[in-house]
C-alpha cells in the first residue's frame, strides 16, 4: 500500500472526500471529522450466505463480491475516537496519515469481538493504543470471554475498559463519548452494538457488521451470513435499522461496505438500495 498523506493531502481530503489511493475517506458530521480507514480489500463468495433462496441468481449471478474490512476514526473536540480496530495493520498507517498516532487515541469503541474488529487492539500482549479507554457492551464482553483470542486482545487494557448495556434501538441511547451513543443491534453477535454520532443537528450511524454482502442484503435483508451467531435475529435487526435510517434519512457507515463505506439507505420495494456518499 502506498504511504498516505501529508498535510496537503489531508486538506484535499476534507474538500473532496478521498485521500491518496482511496484507502481513507473523510466525512463531516457537524463539527466532527470522520475517516473511513480501509484495513483490507478482498473478494468474497456467496457460500457465506444463509437462506439466500433465489437472491443470488437475482442480485449476484457471478457469485462473487468485493469485501472490505473498515474501521472509523472520529476527531471530535480535540479527542480521537477509534471505532473498531481491524487487525491493526493498514489502518495504523492511515491514522498516522491523518495526524493521529496510536498513542493519541483517547477512546476505542468496539462494535463486537470478532477478530477483524478487535484484532488490532494489541500485539504480543502490548496495547496498541496505550492511552485509550476501551468501551464494549456487557453482553458482548460475556460472549467474548469464551474466545481466547478476544481475551488476549482485551487483556492489556485491564483497568482501562468499561462495559455498558446498550439501549434498545428505539429507546434513549446510551452515551459513551461526547456526541456518540450506543444502540443494541444484537444478532450478528449477542452484544453487537452500533454507534450514533450527532453534532450540530447532523447524524451518522456507524453500524458495524449489520450486513456483509451489500449487493444482496440491501434488497433482501432477510438473507444472513454464516458469521451471524443468530441469523434470524440478525435479519430482524437488519430490517429494523434499515427501515429506521431510510425513514429518518440518517447517513450510515459500515465495516464491510464498499469504499467510501458511508452513504444513504433508501426504501426500494420490499427491500432497500444503497447510495454511497
């Protein structure tokens, strides 16, 4: 991957959205600066789909789709907030490129504890973000305790991480940082959490792994993936959130959406369609 940045490129990013080789994307939510950080790009296959029926033939006849792993960096009022960590590879250089070293991250918010979301927390037992406070939903922490890799990733943050109980989607959301609230989106994992950013009347919902295969799961949200711990609950949560953001016209960002991974959801028949920013 090419080395990203320099202040001139960052200024261009804030004007145009894209930075260098389209591995970083800049977006504004009121006074917040939000950066899509692309950890990896690959090609996925439809073998991961559950109960796809004729959706593959209809929406993805070649059986392959682009698959990204993304994290999101939020700059807000002098604070640096990282939402998920990827594997801690490319995103570290990308963060440095927009002026944030790992030591300058104040808060890490975790959507769930799959490896491509918490794998970057630590290396060889050492915290990658040594000055950050870590937030993780209580049901996800309990579930993650059954996975040795998750336990190892979290261990260096002992004494510096907090659990919370995220609000049900239509209840009052739980604040976890200035302008950021946590909302339950269970199904993909037992404690999967989405984060709503709000500033100066503008919003952005960062929805973690609400969906993986956008060519199919937007028009057919009933289709789940093998990674979902509860495919039925994941499908119900997906439809609920898609209905909400489409109705309220709230921009969304996702860890497996295609670059720039930020856009709008619109109702389309019995399903939905996606419009990237």
